[in-house]
């Protein structure tokens, strides 16, 4: 029964991507989880219910949305286990896969690890990223990109239409520039104008 704003603040402070909603069971009087609020669901709600605001008319570069320094990347021939270590060490859930010219080819996500080790086949962790990505299911939505000049309303339009977890920021030649996570978007929308650590 707490305000949604408080739940969003807790998500940002704890770096959680989801937070359980609890209620008291009428019979047992115990707390029980009744649902889960995710960053994606909150941002999708905003994208569907907020039409036009000045905050959404600003570009990614204008508001400094995303991460642009010390980006972790890998190549198609990088061993999966190295990418997993990279994600754990840097507390990230994805690593852009680039070629020798720093052009984005794909993104390796934490959920890709599940596909690799399904059924206890941990041998797949020794394979390379290219092999691992080829085992993705046919319904994989692909990666989402944006440019530095794309506006926040365009990002929200994509959120409204697709299940997006992050945007890879690229230039006109598809060179990697940065990554915009849902946490970045939520933080901007929730805390614009506030001091936040």
C-alpha cells in the first residue's frame, strides 16, 4: 500500500530491477507476495499514460542519459566464461559484442547464460560468444539501438511497443558510443531536478 514513487526510489537505491508487492493474507495474517513491479512495467505504464511533457522532448545527449565511459565489450570469439566474469565484476547485465572496428554486432545478456547451461550442460561456458548467441530462441526480439540525438519520447515510444531492457547507443556507422539502461531512464524520469547519489 506504499506509494509507487517509494518503490521506484527503493529500486534505484538498491539497483534492483524488480521489487515484490506484498499484502497481508486475510486468513493467516502473514505477508505474501501478490505481484512484482519491474522497471520495465513502470516505464511502460509511463509511456502509455504520459503523452507530451517537456522532459520527454530532450535528446539522449542533452540530458546525459546512459553510460559512455569504461564500457565493457567483447568479441564474437570471446569465451562466454570471460563475459560472465566481466558482468559479475562490473555489476552489469549485458555486454555489447563488437567487431574490430567497434561496430555493434549484438549484445550478450545475463539471460543468455541460462540458455547455455540449460539441463546442466556447463560445458557451454567454454564456448565462444558467437556460438552461444546462435543458440538463442527464434523469438529473441533482437537488440535495440538509439543515437545521441534521439529524444526520450522516441525511447518511450519503443518501450510502448516492445519489451526493451536496454538501448545500445550507436553513431551513424553503428560504432558503439554507450548504453542506456532502464535504470537510467527511470532515474531521469523519477528524479529530474532532484539531487541523487
